[in-house]
């Protein structure tokens, strides 16, 4: 009987989780398409391209929303079971709260493992494809705002700065590029190009407009800008950790550290992915503190809002911890695991109090 009950609870929980993923995917996709269409730099892009870009971006957004989806799925499942008196019958049959939560915890571990090992590489791949499309379009953008940090480089006797509006291929390809060649007295040449790629110790700028001080702009097919920057350094400075799958993170971290580069942002992302199953369990425990003993009273809205507030607080604390870990203020391992462990202990303490007094 217990095994059948566990399978039933697990099936309901996973089903509600998948339904929430589909609903939130549709909502985020709609919002993102509208947001992309409102951006000035995409005015000349067809709607089909914007729809494709948004579809490729949404999996990464969903990955960040997974903790909330777990929270909502847990609360909704437990509340619905309570409203149908299924938990009441289970408790009357001698099933404890921990036995009721066991399939939910197992489901959270399985979903968290799948999100880390299977979903993350898919989301990283689609995000990378979206970055490549945006990079190809960035050269047509009217805005002069550069989103990539300016890089200073000095090679072959040429000192220069380079910045870009978009980045792809782990920072090795730039879109909407602006570069300045410097002299002791200041900039002497400005180069604007739709795209640039790193090849053989130089940036190769495609179809750039070159403007020398005191001369009219001229168009050339290609421009070679020497650089001493290593690909590993550029990747650490420019690449988005969200666009790198978990299977590649460790090797990139080791390569960067062997060259003396700061890889804390990538290490933080790796530890966050490893801690994801535990974070899902913590979210489930927080949901259980407000939903396991829920009854059909007029306090339903307040009870659900309490669970949402607790989950939101954990999410904010986790986000702040990630920021601290990415900037080397605290250890990435501690930043990734401390909020999860604290929330899990909090949930267990509340459930013990509710169950045993």
C-alpha cells in the first residue's frame, strides 16, 4: 500500500511540475518576444528571427526559474491533496508526514539531477545559438552601447582597446565591434566592424570602417588588430557561464587557473549546478512547512503566500550568495551550499515542530 501511495504522490508531483514548466515557458516566451520586438536594435529583423531567438533564450530563463517551479508544484500538489482529503486519509491510516514527503523529496532529487545533467547542456546549447544569432545582428544595431567590457591589449608594438555589443563562442567572436588604436598622446585610429574573431594572436575584424585621426573614414575588407590576450582570458572575461554546459565547466576552470586567471564566476556556476538537487529538496521542504497541514479553511491564500514568501526569500539569498561567490568575496562552495543547507535545516526544524510538537 505504501509503495502504491508513494508512486501516486510522485506521479502527481512530477505531473504538476511539468505542467508548470509548460505554462511558465509559454509566459516567458511571450514576454521575451514582446521585449525583443520593442528593442530598437532589432527594428530591421523579421519577426520569425526574433521568435527563433526568443525560443532559444527561454530554456536558459526556465533553468533560472526552476527553484520557483519546484516550490509552486510542491505547494499546489500538497494543497490539492489536502483539499481532496487524500492526506487526511493517509494520516488516518498511520502514514506520517515524513512518509508523505518521501516521494516529493525523491522526485525533487531526480528532477534536480535531470536539470543539472540533462537540461543544463540543452539550455547552454540553445543560449549559445541565440548568442551567435545576436552577434551576427549586432553589427547592424544603431546603438553605440557596448555590453562587453573593454579589453586593453598590447602586442607587436600596438596598444589598443576593443569592445563589443554582443559576445558568442565563449568570447572568441564579437559583434558590433569598436576598437581604438592608441599612441602616447591618445587614440589615433578607430575601427568599427560588424564582427570580429580571434585568430592567431590577433582580432580579425570583418568589413570594418577605419577612421584615422584627421582623415576621412575608409572601408576595408579585413583589419588585423594584434593582441596578446589568450583565449582562456578572453573567455573568462567575456563568456556567459550560462552558455557553457556543466560537462565543460571543470576543464575551463582548470585551464584558466593554470594560467593564473580568475575563474570564480565559472566555479560559482559549477557549484550552483551541483547544489541544484539539494536546492530543489530545500524548496520542497519549505513548501511542506505551509502545505502539509493545510485544511479547508479561509486561510488558504495566506498559507500559500507564506510559502511563496519563504521560497522567494531563499531565492534572493541564493542570488546574493552567488554574486558574492562570483566576485571572490566568499568561497564559491560556501556561497552555493550555505543557503541551501540553511533552508533545508529550517524546513526540517519547522516540520519536526509541526509533526512532533
